[in-house]
C-alpha cells in the first residue's frame, strides 16, 4: 500500500520536473496556442513570470522526491496546478492535462493528510 500511495507523488514530480526543465533547456517542441491563450502565454514569457513559475515547479518536483519534504512540496505546487486547470478551462476552452493533474494532486494530498492535521 505504501507504494500505491507514492504513485501520485512520483507522477506529479515527473511531470513538473520534465516540463520545468524543458523551459530552461527546450527538448520538447511546443507550439503557441491560438487566440487569447497564446497571447496570455506570450505575456507570461515576456514578463518573466513564467520563469518564476518554472523555478517553483522544478524545486517542488525535487522536494516531492524527498519523503520528509513531500507535504511542503504539495502545498507549494498546488497553486500552479490550479492555474494550469484554470488556464485550460478559461482560455483554451478544452480539457487538457490540468484536469488529470488536479485529480492526482488531490490524491497525493489525501494520502499525506496526516501531515496537514496541524494546519487544518
């Protein structure tokens, strides 16, 4: 059961580590989305906002891999996951990986619920 509880955490860590590193060293080619979604991404790039988000993604992904810092990492990465979901829902108007990632995030937080009792 311990391995099954770790699967959502490792999935999140892989996704955020791969796409976070891809920002700094592009190895996955991505096209700019059309319309408002593309304009929004362009603004994030030009303002350096995305740089900070990608740093948070990489740091959180590394922290997810360390069991003692896993609960902190899940809290740090939660706003990023919610923003990915909102971007897909409000700007792209189509489902994407954000819907799956939010489910995985909720599962990971649920499996670590004992560590959050002090703040609830």
